[in-house]
């Protein structure tokens, strides 16, 4: 089993590229640091640090170890925080974290008995990975593939709307139907959010389907492109509230049966009843 103290020293050394600077940062003697690195190298049977007169450089093996070492230290910190109940780490996929979740986090933290909440915002696949690796207590996501050991519950249903610039021919439409939408070319946003699966279910196995002209990588990039007249797109209604209010974008709902995403809250079953986790989930869902 890898020693967490040695891993912390290893990470610090890689970051500082100097034994003396790393030792100073850790508050230990340089020989102690050297001994810890040597023991770690002996345990793994690899050379981790290439020593030289001008400093030290991580080897390829060190670069391979680095993300695992960082993850192990984060898990150690999470374990201590979970036991004490002093902190809660919540992950959210980008659109949820940016446009929807933060007022709920603030109102939860405003309660006197609530722990501190660390909010992590990343793309949907990255949040799923962090949740399954134990780096998050709770995740709020646009799409989740069920896994053993985790429980998911619906948070809310958020409409998906067509966004166009004010001068677009569709700008004055109060809604758009499936047939009209199927014939359009849309700008693509962030991959991994489940929008493709949502559209496949909406249009059926045989289509026809809208075409995707670009993959812009984020909802913010999509909004700016639509404002500039580059194209039109589908986004969560909550992500364009400010632009619709300001008149810089038009948001057109899809007529029945409509388009909407079921946003979900997921947590490991092992901690689902742990007070900080259960309190946050209850606060969010009620």
C-alpha cells in the first residue's frame, strides 16, 4: 500500500523541481525528503526523479503516477471531511453548475447548521468520473448511466429551447414543432450532456433529425455564436434567461410533446443517509 506521506512529498517535489524548495514547503529536512522519495522509488521499483546539478526532473514513470497520487490525497482529505461532517463536495455538470445550482448552494450554506460546500463544475463525463472515484459526495447532472452502488433521484425537468438571434426568421415564433425542427441545422454545444440521446428519443429511430454544423464545446460558446448570427441551437432554457430578458436572444419552446431534460441528483449509497449528504439532497429536491 502506497504511503500517503511519501506521495505528498513526491507531488511537492514534482511541483517545485527542487529538493530544497520542496523540503522548505513541507517543513521537513532535505535528507528526510530524499529518504521518502527513495523509499517510494524502491516500493514501486522505478526511478521517479532524475537528479541533476541544475535541479530535478520527473521521469515518465513519475508523470504516470502523478494523477493517481493527487487523486489519493484528495480522497484522503474527503474521508477526513466526511467523518467530521465539516465539508460537502458537490459536483455539477457545466450548465447546471453555471446557470441553475448556485442559488441552491447559497441558500443551503446560509443555514446555521450546514457544512461548507465545495462546488465543482465540469463537463458531464468528468463529473461522473469524479463521483465514481469517490472525489465527490453528490453530483447533479444532465445525464447519468446507472451504476451499482449509487442512487439517483430526479431533481427537476428543464425545458430545452431553440435559440435564435432577434433578427432571425423564426424570432417571432411562439413555438416550433418537431417537423420544422427536424429540417434545421443546429450548432452543437458541449459533448457528453445527453442531448444527442434526448434528440434520438424525441425524433425516433428513423428520424429525420436536425443536422449539426459545428461542435462548439460549451453553451457559452453556442450563445455567442448565435448572437453573432453564425447559426441557431438547442439549449436548456435556464441557460439563456438573462439573454432573453435583455432581448439579445429569442428562446422558442418546442411544441408538444416538447423537449426537456430530466436533471438528476446522484450520490453513493454508502453515504446517502450521512447527514450532510441527505440534508443537501433534501434541500435541493424540496
